[in-house]
């Protein structure tokens, strides 16, 4: 299973927002997701007590976290603690992190963006959908199908919306998705986000909203028809 560089190995990926006043946004959730993925891939390997296994670093999770946070801190310091940043973390099979960062300006939360529905379904049983890795082929292919050129900064289309073999909406290539619905029982507007079982990356912001805003944010099946009927769509970066 090759990564973006063509190497036959999985590298775990996290993208973390840093703010001068807020610090590393949802950092504990990012690290926990990374460790869950490492545990998953480590458990799929045949054990040989005389051989070091990929992702064995999860056996010393606390030490790994200490090293990772130290590398992130050094990277943030280099750019400048007073600058809003996008921190990219790549961890190889030996648990060695590579951290890079760049200045980041986000779009206003109420801004309008143009997205396009994929032209082909994505297999919901693809295990790579559940884990954020450097293998982005499924997303890159979807973006190409709708005409998004990853080498251009002037794309008219912001992102592509993916759906599975059951015509259920799953996610975008860089964000989780939720649709606005009206709850007749409570007479309130709520947000429905596709279930994990539909085949998607469990984003840390998605996780946070499901846990902290249960009255207005919930999981469910979102059909293509549901998407066409809704008045508003929320995109939250899956980190």
C-alpha cells in the first residue's frame, strides 16, 4: 500500500490549527486519533518477537506524545507564536514525526464556497477512509473527476463531495460535511452529519461537535437527495 511518495508503507497524517491565543486547537483529539490509527495498523501485522514491527511505538504512547509535542512546539516557534498557523504532522512506521508549519488564513465561517458532487461512488469498505494517512489517492481521484487541479490556486471549485455505493453522502476531500435540517419534534434547526459506517474519515472537529453539541449536531444517513434539498451545508475541516 503506497503513500504519496510511492513507498510501500503507511504514514500517518494530522493537520492542526495553531492560534496565538488558542494554541494548538483540539491537539489531544488529534494525537488520540493518530494513536488509534497506529494501533489499528500495528494490530494488522503478523507478530514476530525477533523483528521490530511497524507502528510498535504505540506501546510507548506517552513517550511518543512527549516527543511529538516537542517537535510541534519547535516548529511553531520557528514561524512565530504570534502568527496563526497550519501545522502538518507526518509520522512514519517507526514513530518518527516530521513537522512543518505555514501561516494560515481561514475563510469566514459564513462564507459561500462552490463544491461539486463526485461522478463516481467511493467504496465505503476502503479502510484508508477511516484513517488519515499520506495515501490520498481516493481523494485525489475524486478531485480530478470534477475538474479540480491540485496544482492551481485559482480553482473555481473549492472541493468535491463524495458518496458511497449506496448513494449516501460521506465527506469532502478535505472536510467532513453536515446538512441543515428542521426537526419537527423540537421545532429547531439541527445539523446531520454522515455516519462513520458510510465510509469516511472521523474528523476531530466532527467528533468535538458530536460530543459537545448533542442537541443540534447528530449522525445519520445523508442521501444525495437530502443534499439537494437542504438549504445550508456545513464543512468542517477533518484535520
